[in-house]
């Protein structure tokens, strides 16, 4: 898909390269021409000089064909204005803004614009928000330290205890939804077919935990299960 990235600082450049490496068409906007020096010479995307919330600049970056937009400049105001223009004026569905002020971030989250703090969320978080069908985190604490996300479990986890999943992922199973009811798991709780599993992890580690949960249990976990 086409992605427009506003801001070619360290995060913007890393994001642009990451998106390009996984096959997306990328245009990067920055008002400082020297900022594009952070992009490798072989970067295949477009470099667009200008203000990222300017309509004409966005049009030159191909915003009308874009499926996603990331505002990751150094200014909160610029980022949120650009994010709102991309969503409200051009109808871009996947929009994310980098926000330094945690209080502002909470407000914009309620407006439906996912935000990414400078620490500890990084390029991985941005990539995930832009390219996944849904957001990783269903909930985050006000400091941005802990994320709760729904795990798409590999079917091989059915019949295993939640403690095995926790050991494998390094996350905690916060709760399950089973037959339409919320369940707080105990150490002996066994995962069942159809369970919706929500894990809690430190921000920056949630994506890794979800990836592990989507894989079959490791062999040592299977052996341990057989011994019990």
C-alpha cells in the first residue's frame, strides 16, 4: 500500500525504511531538505519538500492514493494538524501521530487518532499501527508503559495452561472472554477453543508477545506439559 510519512527525523527515516523493506510504497515529507540525508541513497521512496499539513504538499506526496499516514515530526501541533487533515480531508483510514505530551495524546486517542509517545513506543509500534488490520493495543495505561492486546492464538495452544503461554511470551494473560463472559484466569486455567485471550505486556514488547502467541508452543513447553 502507499504510505505517507511526515517528518524525516530518526524515527521518520527508520519508519520509511521499514515500510519500504516490507514492500510498501512510501513518500516522506519534510520542510528541511537536509533531513532527507537520513535516508539511504538506495531508498526507493519519494522525498517531498514542504510542510506536512499543507494540502498541496500532501497532494504532491500522493495522499489521495495513500492507505496510511504517519505524522512523526518534532512538533505536537504540526503532527496532530497533519493527522487530522489526512483523516478528515482526504479520508485516510490508518492515521497515527507522534505526540510528546502524554496528556494531549490521551485526548487525541479519544478522538480516534492513535498516538505514539517518544518512549518506549518506537518504529515497531508505528509500523504495526500502519500495517495491521487493527491496532495492537486495546488499552494502555496513562504513562504508556503497559499495553493490553488481544492475542490471535495458534490453535496448538488449546488445551494448555495460561501459565505456559505467559512463560513463552513473557507477558501476562490479563483476562479471557469465554462464551461471551469475561474470565480472570487462575494458574490452572486451561485455554479452550474459541477463547479470546488478552495479554498485558510492557509497551515495545507487546508486538513480540503477540507474534509468539501466534506460533505453536515450543517443544520444551510441549514436553513439560506431557510430564504433568
